[in-house]
């Protein structure tokens, strides 16, 4: 009887521990396959500098968890300290939002293998990047052709290529504008506007601004976009 009660008591304790919930509004569960030892930093950008939010020491187990509070959905960065600079190859950007997110990748292909779930803004941002990367690839191809044309002193070909590059830029800006308007009820809308097309004609920025819902307009990036548009308008006066 005593042993049965002891076993039941132990089970209750175990279940209560397993059901313990985080007191923070954001939780990131992650796994970096192949990473046995190292240090991870979760960072945000402030005034063009990376500011650490959390430090995670990996020792033997490649799984990790980080939890903290965020005021509004925002782009954060998981940095793997390889003993070199804070480069793009060591940084994974992820669109954090309240709730639980999951990030999986590998040590060998840290940025290429990444899979992030649990965030609608991240899902939309992944869709955006998939299309936007095509414009980047097209431009890179033209840059290579233009370099060859310069080398051959073929100025007519250079002018033609530059015209094609302008067309790619216009298509990218139009796509980004449409993306921002169509997803105006998510924080990713003002984010991509500020990150990708900040220098677009003011009338398009106005269109995006007017399409944002009140909730998004009051978000971190919504406020930044509103402030930015106000500054652009002041410059025109």
C-alpha cells in the first residue's frame, strides 16, 4: 500500500513538472543537428547594432530552448558563435511573435537548412523571400553580363543591360508593394516595406500605410513606418 501511494505521488509530481508552462509570452524551441558544443545568441537590431537578448550554451545536446517577453512581433536573429565575425553565414533571421516557435537546422548548413514554424509572420516572410530571391538571381546574372560588356567595351550592350536591371527593380518594388498591401493585417507588411522599398515613391508608401489595420499601425514596425513616412513628407516641404 505504501509503495503504491509513493508511486502515485511520484507520478503526480512528474506530471505537474511536465505541464509547467512558461511565464514568458515567447518561447523558442530549437535543434541544431551536429552541434555538440558552442554558444548561441538571440539578438535584435537596435540603432544598426546587434543587441543580445539571450545567451544559450550548448554542451552535448543540440536541442535548446529560449524564453522571454516581446512587446510586438519583430525580426530577431539567432547567432552561432564560431569564433569569427557576426556574419550572415552565422545568423538566422526569424520573425518572432507571441507564442511558441520551433527552429531546426544543421551545423554544416546553418542558414541553408533552417526550418522555422509557429509564426504566421514568418510563414508569410518565407513566401516573400522565395519570390524576391528570383529578382536577386536575375539581377546577379545581369551584373555578370554587364561586367563582360564593360570588358569588351560594348557600351550599347551595357545600356541595354542597365535598362533590364531597372525593369527588374520596378517589378520587385511592385511585387513588394502588392505583398505589403495584401498582408496589411500582419506585421510583416510594414517590415518588408522598410527593409526592401523604403525609397519607393511616396504615393506607394501612402497606399501601404492606409492599408494597415489599426493593430498593425500601432505595432513596432507599423510605428516605424509611420514615422518614416512623416519624415519623407517633411523633406518634400
